C-alpha cells in the first residue's frame, strides 16, 4: 500500500495512506490532536506519580514522545507499552518533524531511542520512562488490570471496523485497572455503544480541530 509523508495543518507531519484516504494522525494537526485527545483528556486526568500507559497503534511514536515530554514537567514515572502490528519504517521516521515542531531539540536522542529500541522487550528510555514496544495484533493483547490509561489510536472504523468492536473493547476493559480510562479521537455512536456494552462509562467530550467530539471511557467496577 502506498504511503506518503504529509504536512498537517499545524505544521507537523503524519503518514498518509492514499488508497484508504486515511492518516496516522489528523490532517487538521497531528500534534494538536495528540495533545487534545491523549494528553488533555487522558494523561492529565491521571493524578499519580507513576502511570502505566497502553497505546493501541504505536505508529509514528508521536503520542509516546509527547507523553515522555509531559512526564518530564513533573517528574512522573511512566511505564509505556505501545502495540503495533506493522511498525513504521526507519526511512519514514527520519522524515517526521516532531522534535523540531515540539521545540524539543534537547530530547532528540530520546526520540531516536524510542524508535531504535528493539521490539518485545522492556527498555529504560530515561530514569523515569520505560518503553515496551510490542509487535502484536490488538486481538492478542491479554493484560489484566495493568494500565491506568489507554490511548486508543487505531485507524478509523471506516477503514478498519474490526478494530472498534465489542470484542476489542472487552480486551481494553480487562487490561485497565479499576478507575482507569481510555481515550480516543473517535466519537461514532457504534463505538460508544460497543464501549458501554462491555462495561465502560463513556463521556462525549469536545473534539480536536476538525472533529466535533471525541470519547473518554472509564472502567468503574464495584470492589
């Protein structure tokens, strides 16, 4: 499948798949979307000194890198797991401009390390940030009560509807700790209903640029 590096509306890059008319991040602003959906609605809602994060669709590593940067602000210890069945190529990674657009040149080596570390093994990226990249299909995730936060950043339901089903969200529900949250850019009614059907409490929130709404789902179980 053809793949192109494009510039989104906020100046940051993403990968575009012309055959699907789909991008790894919003064409209205890759960095803006990441901060709005995953940091503001997700990361900032977890009031803990240590956070375990699962990313569904590791992709370009943007959400991972931004989470590292956010953790540096208040010395939050982060255990990050990124799941990706089809890793981005090294040639594509070189063309991504996230370090410069985020004005994070001091952490260029961290961005490189995020992508250079081997798959399926836990690595210490820094003293406060550990990373495990799993080359894995989402259906094969079998974690139980492990994560405070899930970034659900799979390709859209229009092109990959099988990634937005009750079966998938049941896996997510099991993987989260009690009171853990899942955030996603999607606001489709079918997605919201699938989340609710497996036990999530779901909120509609204002979406990032280019989207009216997004979803945040919380796992609340009686103890």
